[in-house]
C-alpha cells in the first residue's frame, strides 16, 4: 500500500465529505435499501450523511485525504455520535425527504447499532468511505491505517459496524475481529468488529 497523506477535516470540507459518503454507500447492502428510490437516493442520503459528518467535527478525529477523495469519521472514547437534539433533528429532516415511516426505519437502524456497542471506552469508526470515482487506489485503507496508528499511539481499542460483508477481510487485515451480528428490519446482517488496544512498550 502506498502512503497516502491524511489531514483533519474542517467545516470547509463538509460538502466534499457528504459527497464521498453519498457516493460510497449508494449501493451499500444496508444504506442503499434504506433509501429505496434510486432516483432520489443520493439527495435523500446526503441529508443523513451531512448530519453525521458535521456533528463529528466537534472532535478532532475526522480524517480525509488531501483532496477529500476518502474520509474516515471517528468518535473518541466518551464522545457521542449524535446528541439527542441532533438525532431528533435528523429524524425530522429525513421525514421531510423520505416520509415519516422511512425516516423512523432509518433511525431504528442507528438505535440498533447504539444498543449493541460495548460498554467499555473505545474509538468508534462511524463511517469510512471512498468516492466511487477514486476506488481501487487504496485510499480508504490508507486512511484507516493512519487512523489506527494514531489510536495505537494513545493505547485505545477500536470498534466498528460493517454493513458490507465484502469489507470484513479488509478490517481483519488490520487487526479487527468479529464481535457480533445485528440483523436490521430489512433482513441484512451487520457485523460488529473489535480491535484491542495496542500493547504499549517503553523505550
């Protein structure tokens, strides 16, 4: 894997980050069917990704490639993905573009994810994606490697939910192991994965 520089995202990057995630998850096994109208999917999903991407910037843990071709959103130990107010606001925004039933179903997936998370402190990989125009270059895995190096430096474990079975081997290659499974209402199985804290050695 070639080295890919990473930098922290800023508010000026939000539009580009939303574009990355809207593209990356357009045909995701979970997030694609969550927005069943393909003609409207990109615009509807962008509403969700914008809230998640913007709220995560309260922590200095969203990494992007220099041109924002890929992005990795992390929530540090003790942090929150969405505040109750943000979650309520997201459901309202989704209801306006998808309808109340679809919006509630989307929020329910997030609630299932939250209920399954470990109780101990960890870094949480909320979203990792590469724009489809830049797939196949190793950008997402390079961002993941850089993220994990920073997490290892502080001696913390990491956790994620994989909505795409095709990614399990990739995550396993950097130290994650399968922890559990979540079955969402539409029948798709989401795999939760755990990576223990790196052993700290003194020089």
